[in-house]
């Protein structure tokens, strides 16, 4: 997904460890070095938890029980509007 107004040059990428030297089956991961923080509402029993990481123009949200299964990327402005609405 390409979001208008996001500077992707600020997002560090790394090549998948499954890539070979001829360029086959490569995937670059832009959140590999991000520090995710677990929701303050998380319990120790593994309940419904999310983890959040911030980039300059993006926020990444993932399931803390399955962190490698996917990631939701949101523009920072959308995340701010979402969390502000929750607090209202």
C-alpha cells in the first residue's frame, strides 16, 4: 500500500533471509528494526492485545499473540484521530 505524503526513504528495510543471490523470492521488511510496545491494557494471560510502533509518518499495529502474522500500517494523522476519538 502506498500512502500519499509518506516518505518511504525514512523507513529502514532489510532483505528476507530466504532471498538467494540471483534476486529470487525477495521480500523487504520495513518494520524489522522497529520497537513495538504492548498496549497498557494488556494482561499477562495473553488476552486481546495489540502492539504499536511509531515511524516518522507511520504507525504500525500488530497482534501481540502473533507478531509475524501481519501488520496494519496507518498514517500518523489517522492513528492520532483514532486514539483521540477513543478518549472522547
